[in-house]
């Protein structure tokens, strides 16, 4: 890439431009290049990202990334069916686990969200249906880092829709972080070499993401 980089971009160790936040740590760069902004539609993959974004609230995302495998082990691989069956003993186990974020409200929200997702399935609906219904008609990349919003009308609507279905710890900022992580919106700064190909909302060719988070 020739010429000066726009605000919000930085050169990674390979000499190619990335979103500036991604180049400060190797864990960030791997997540940015391999996951962030790539479409995810499977239920457990979306549930994992929803949980992790909730646990991240008020903390560094790097903290969550570095505890991610611990979270997966503690939350049964983020299987909706298994977490929905967690009881008081599991809550106590989670709150005693030093490998995760031991916040009672966030732990209880993750358990409640698994039950909410399972209830959706029982009605023939899905978490993916709700999340992807809030994709904007198009997702042009921000021109600079300053153009990346903290909240959008779509994230406000998604937060409201999730809360109406019994989900917790899903304000509009967390909802937008989920949308960014799962490729519902592409907020890679223009010029960043990473991310999924540009798409339009509802495009079936956008593909699936890995069932892992974000």
C-alpha cells in the first residue's frame, strides 16, 4: 500500500495494513485476521460470541481472548443445550474458576442466554435468525477509524429484540460488538487487508463462520 495510512490503519509485522487496534498484540492480530468480521451463522458459534462479548464489558478484549480456552472448558464448549442445563452447582463452579472472569451477573447472564436460545429453538426459531435479521442493507467499510461507530440503529434494534426474547447483558454496544465479530456488519477500516469479501445483507454466498468467538 503506497502513501500514508489513513487514521485507524497501521502496518502489521508483515508490512500490510490492518485495523490499528489489531497490531498491538499477536493475539489481537490472529483474531482480527482469522475471525473478526467473518460471517458466523451456527447457533453455538453465535452463542459463544454473545457470551464473550458480554464478559468483555468493562474489560480489555485481549483479556477475554487470552482466557478464551478457559471459557470454552468452563462453559462446555459453549454448547447451548449443555449450558442451558447448568444449575446452581455450575454457577458456584464458574464463580470459583480463576481461569475465567468471575463476575456473578455475567455468569448468570450466560446461563440465562443459553436458556433463552433453547427456548427460541423450541419455538422453531434461532439466534441466527434474530441476529442476521438486523443486518443493514449494505455494509460499506468505515473510511477511517473515527468512522467506526460505538452504537448503530441496527444494534439498538438487535439489543431490544434479544431482550424481548429473554436475553440478558445485551445492550446496544454489546450488540454491535457481536454484529462486528460475526460479520453482520463489516467494520474493518477501508484499506485493511483482512476480513470477509464485501457483501450485501442477506447474500447467501456470504458463507459460514467457524463454530468457535468474539
